[in-house]
C-alpha cells in the first residue's frame, strides 16, 4: 500500500515557486479535459469560519496541481457547497454533488454531525469522501467509501494519558457530550464520567475533587464548561482535543480559557515546518483575507491526497472515475503523526508548548 500524504515540509516545497506564479499564471496550452472534486463545508452560520479557513487551502492545492500540466493531463475543478453546519443541509448538498457526473470525489464536511448525516448520499452515488479532522471511526465502517486522513482517535486519547502521567496528577475525570474522543479515552482507562446532559454536572466535579478535566465537547460547549468551572472556583487543569483550536472556544470562555491545554495533529501554520511559505501562498490565493487557521493545513493535505489518488486512477485506467479514486484511496496507509500541544495564554492566544512524534 502507498503511504498517505507526505511530511509538512515536503508538501510545502512547491510553494516558493508557486508564489511567483499566482499573480500572473494562466493554464498553459490548449483545452484540457476536466474533472471535478467537491468541497462541502459551512460557509454561513455559526461555523462559517470553518469554510473560509479550508476553501483557500483547497484552492491553493488545486492551483499547484493545475498550473503545470494538470493531473495526468486533466484540469481539476472545484465544486464548493455550503452546508451551514446543518446535518439536513449537508445531505442536500452531497446529493447535489452526486447529481453532477463530472464530480468523482469530495472533501468534507469538517464536523462529525454533518459528515455522518451526508454519508448515505455519498454511498448511493459511489462518491469517495475524504473527511479531514473528523475523528469518529464508525464513519469509515459503513458502506460509504470514507477516507479519514487524520490519526486514529485512540492515538489522541493516548496523548491525553501521557500528559496526565507527566503532570503527576492522579485524579482526573472526563466531561463529555458523548464524543468519539471521550469514548476512546474510556476504552483505555477507567475514569469518572461527567455527562453534560446532567444538570448536576458541576456539583459532581466539585464533589469528586478531580485535579484534571478532560473535555471532548465542541468548542462552544467546552468554552461554557471551563467558564462555569472557573466561576465556581475550580483551579485544576483543563485538557481538550483538536476542537479547542477553534476561535469559538476562546470567544466563549474569555479570560477563563487561560491555562487550558489542548493537543492536536493539526498545527497552526506558523508552527508547522514550511508554514511561513504556506501562509504566504494561502494569502495570495485568498487576497489576504484572514490568515490560515488550524483547519487550513489538514484541508490542504486532504486535497493533495485526493489529487494523488486521482492521478493514480487516471494512470491505471486512462480516465477518472468514482470507483477508481475510491480504490486508490482505499490503498493508502497513514503516515507518521506529530502531535502539537498548545496552552492558551492570558491574552487568549494559543501558544505551542511541545511537540511529540
């Protein structure tokens, strides 16, 4: 099997030359045949920051692929749709992609709920889906061809436990809304479980005397949790996963977010090898919209994973098909993962604290 993706540094190598081309480059030669990939993400509503973080990263990858001959002689076009972060809308937009025979694969939806809701539409159409930053392993166990390019959720849970061991604190609890990261943690260690659906969850934490709270909730909910804990006088260590990289966490928690820790395989671009060049190229594509956030790199890498699978399919069969891209994605293996630990400062900014290969 082929190893999925490349290191961040090697993936960003084309960016220096790409920067010189962005302002003036047009696709060379005559008309090439074209193929489409879909992108579905929230571009409006509460999660609109997700869509605008990822779309320029996807466009950058496609620009790099297209500017010098395309992908095995094909130009790759983008069909982007807004799902508003809503499960029913996600299904509707997936069906729109399915109705276009030129669409051979898709990237989306960047949230557990919307990705899961749309799977049946992709399954019915035979469209392979690359789902960056989605942790739920059950999504890849159904009939749909779903490729999860990130690490297994259990690897993130192990990182939590390593950090707990290093802290020399021994009283921890999981505060959960039922997310996959919490499930993976409980498969590895027995901890008190505090369900956010219970109105007495705060009293349970205070009565337990825990020193560490693991939280697998979405950014807005987690922001409310840490605010409530701090207002109640709890001074322990608050740990989260990749969700806490979102600006929503700090926006809700405010000063209460200071000191919170989170671990993610998706670094902020300024902390990634080659990230300065990536940020510059991203800025040229986005016309210097807000700088790339924590979802930009996984979206960029997911697009390149899809481009490479598309190239393999065309090389093997002469033309791109949904079935061929599905087969190429299925043959991929995950590469090595580096985890990035961040601590949120008093200024509300997440600062890189440590990396672990």
